[in-house]
């Protein structure tokens, strides 16, 4: 199964579980809200609010995955994905030492062109290959913002 198929399966399972949680939490929340006891009413409100926060987080992550996949696909179509990360290991990930050695090149590329979404996206891919998921997500989020700003700037002319 491809990484994209596994991710899609994960999203579908999480969404289904969230819907199931909504149903059960909603039934319990209604029972608590109609009890009339102040503590129970507060708990009922919490049971309605917390799933909404979960839904917001799920939607945010799905949108992030969708947009980042679009940008990676565009880079791939342009032949501009990092190609100096070496051979991938059994897990499908590049060798971390190789990724660490080429990292400065991609960091310098972003420093030289901070308004280029492609540079940010490549930096995110290399951060991920280096094992730094937090910075990878940050760089990819920046790539999404810069690319979105590019599109809105083009549409305003």
C-alpha cells in the first residue's frame, strides 16, 4: 500500500471515529443538559464543545495534508524535488546522514529566496528526511502560505 493510500485510510478511519464519538457524546450531552443540575449542564456543554474542537483539528490536518500533497506533486511534476537525499532505506525514508549533509543547501536557498514557496517546500522535505518533523511541518506551512499569497497576488492584478 502506498504512503498516500495509507494516509487516506487513516483520515477516513479518524473521521469515522470522530463521527461515532459525536453521536455518543451528543446523546450523553443531551441527557446531561436536560438534567437541570448545574454541574451536569456544564459537563453537557463540554461534551458538545470538545468534539467541535476535535473536528476543527481534524479538518485543519486534512487541509494541511491535501495542500502539502498538491505542492509536492507540483514540485515533482516540475522535476524540482530534492534529488540529493540518497537512496531510501527499507522504511522508504532517505538516509538521515545524507539528508543532514545536504540540509545547508536548502536552508541557504530559503534564506536567498524567502518568497519562493518551492524553496520552502524543498526545505520541509529535507527537514522531514532529517527527522525533524516539527520544523518540516513549519516549513511546509510556510510554503503553503507563500504559494497562497502568490496566487492571491496574481488574482488581484
